[in-house]
C-alpha cells in the first residue's frame, strides 16, 4: 500500500483521503423494533452527525455520504416525506452544525427536484461553510451515478458543439472535470452498511479502483468501532491500480 495517506497515531494506520459511505438499513432497523420505517431515518440522522464528526477527527479529508438516491423517490410517499422533513431540519441545523469542527458542506446530485425553499437552504448551507478549512462533507441527495454521467456527457457535447473542445481532446480527466465531484480525488474506500454488496448507483465512475467494505451493521447502529474496523481492513488491502 502506498504511504501517501494521512497517518493517525491513535490506530497507527494510514487513513484514506476520501471515504464514501452508502448509509443503508434505516428502514430495516425500525422494522426489527416494530417501529414505522420513518423512525429509522430519524435515528439514522443522529448517526449521520455523530459519524461525520468522528471521521473528521480521524484525519479523513473528504467524506461523501449517500443520503438519498434518484431511485428512492419510488418508496412509499409517507417515507419520502419523512426523509424530506428530516433533510430540511438537517439543513436548518447545518447552518450552525459542524462550525466548531470546521467542516465544509457541499451537496452533490440534481437539486431541481427539491422545493425552492430547500434549494435555498442548500445554497445557504454551502455558502456559510465555504471558507471552512477542515474536512469536506459531500452529501449526495437526489443522486444517481448514471444520471451524473449523463450530465457530464451532455456538458462535453455542449463544449464540442461550441468549439471549446474537440472530440480528440476528450480524456478521463475531461470527463471527471464535469462530474458533480469535479476537482476531487476518487474515493479510496467505500463502506456500505446493512449487509448488501453492491454500489447501488453510487459513484460508479469514481469508484473504478476504490476499495469496497461491507458490514452487516445497520446504519443507525454504525459506530466509531465499525468505522475503525473498515479502516483497518482497508490497510490490509494491496492497491495495485491494475499493476503488479
């Protein structure tokens, strides 16, 4: 493993620069306890804040959390409305949350599906945290990687049409520059909670050489120890990027 990552004395291991987390299992967590599925999202939001702060303190530079996919609109209306209510409350809280942690907040995904007040809250949250120097927190809302790739391709086509770019100039770098994550390094480690072993339309282009870690722990129960275990497993991997 390359030794160009942040090293933490606490665990004496190298910390990945960019971590992505697919936060899965809120509904199943609630069902196991005989509670309505929306209750699971409420508890999942608490874990969201706690884990974000913990990961920031471990030296991770970029954290991307998969909060709501483009496919999640297909869920029962009651559940979607509950998620949107939690998200709106989080936006209000985020105007002051993470200030002491110096965490910078960005949102990736298609914002056009949200109400105008929510879009304004998203923009305000980003603006207020813009000058912070700590970890960058990307929140993927109404995000789908296939849609993101289509978005990037359309931008490329527009630039070719407008003679800003030739077809021969199209490279991996040019595509990456037009994704929602433009300017950011690809994720080193992607963690999925809830026991599933798939990316579910999350950062498909960026995850080409990401290490994948799955845990049976449902998201509301995801703890500091669970994150530490994922990082320790990451340190055991030999990342060759296609080489020997």
